[in-house]
């Protein structure tokens, strides 16, 4: 007769564990897969003896907290949690998604030493078949290096769930509508743009501008991430392997002025019917070429102190 009470007493912990798990399942099902935690529920979900795992978001959604990142990330976490509800119950009920709001569980934030939000922690199972093979049962922090989007979140959390999270990004109708609108405008404006695209002067101008930008060192500055000027306000970087952003702009302007001078001498000046104007333009544009090349050589001497030659300057 004494054996039955003893067996019943031994069975009590299993009943408590089963009732705890059932309660968590019901809470998740009642809120699209997300359990809203206070201090008591947090301790229940992260019990030292658990055969389930959990992804917990720590946030501060109250407007008084002015947590912009929290409001930005919360929809992504809820979307991933909702996607998890589509998993069969056998796997779904062994991993839970939960949210701890600062105003609902300040003690949890203090206990964990959290000074900012949002934060996501993954708590592995400590018992049963889902206990990690490496034996690590301490919380794992989610890396926000990929931003607040739901896609990277689902991909990373799938490493800790029994099956991958079946998250699919919703169709971005706004982007599709914008693209369709742009295509519609382009299609309706083809007749207006076609003469411009067929103009040889448009292509000539585009070619010249592209050549000026590239030969002035624009890509060199962009690729290397060079600053606009030096620390002491210097805008010419010494040496062949360095170039500042402002230096690129000056070189581009000089090349552009030289190109204009040559074009004027070859395309405009020969067709001047007035001899006086023609002679004046020859002197003017020849002087521009001479001065600009002098400036280029002087800049080259600044970059290479040992260069012995100069033109005018």
C-alpha cells in the first residue's frame, strides 16, 4: 500500500514538466506563435530543466523609450515566429518564440545586464534529444550584422530549430508598382527621348565626360576610399600612389578646359569668317592650352618633388 504513494510522488516532477510545456504551447498558439513574457514566464521558459529551446526577443516598444530599432525589428521577429506556426506540431512545440518588453520585465533586463535593445537570445534545450551535441546550453546571442530583415533572422535561427523555419518574404507590391510606373513612363517617353538618344552630340558629350572623370582618378579615389583633403587642409596628395578627392575635381576641371580649347581650335575657329575674330580665338585658346599644361606640370612637380622641368609656373 505504501508503494503507490511513493510512485505518485516520483511522478510529480514529470507532471509539472508536462503541464509547463502544455502551458507554453497554449500561450504560443494564442498569439501567432509569440509568447509575451513577464518575469515569471521568463523563468518558466528558461527553466534549467527543459527539453525545448527558445528564441527570445528583448525589446522596448513603449513610445516613452524612443527605441527606433525596436520598432523596426519587431515586425521581422513576429513574421518569423508566425512562419514557425506552420511547422508540424511535433517539431513546432519543441521550440518557442517569445518577447520580453522592458516595461513588463525590468528585473530580467537587470539580471542579464542588458543596456540596449533589441536583443535576441537563443536558449538551447538542456535535456532530452534536442540537447546540443557540444553540450552548450548557455544563451546564444543573435548577430544583427545582416540588419533587421526577417530573411537573415530566419536563416540564422534555423540553425537552432529542429527543422528550418519556413519563412518566405512577402511580395513587395510597392517595389513592383514603382518599377511598373518607371517602365510606363519610359515607354510613354520613348518618342520624346529617341531623338536625344540618336544624337551624336549627346553620345560625344557622354564619352568626353566619362573620359574626363575616369582619367582624373575618380575610380582610384572611390576604390581606395581616399578623403577629400588631407588632415592639414592639403588637397594635393604627395606621391604617385595617393590622391585626394578634391585633387580629382581640379584635375578633371583642367582636363575639361583643355578638351574645350582643342575642340574650339579644331571645330569652331577654322570656320570663323572674320579674320580678326579668328586670330583672336587662336591666341585665346592657344593661351588657355599653354596655361593649363603649365598648371598640370606644376601639380606634377608637387607630387614628385624631384621633377626638374616646368613650363610657365
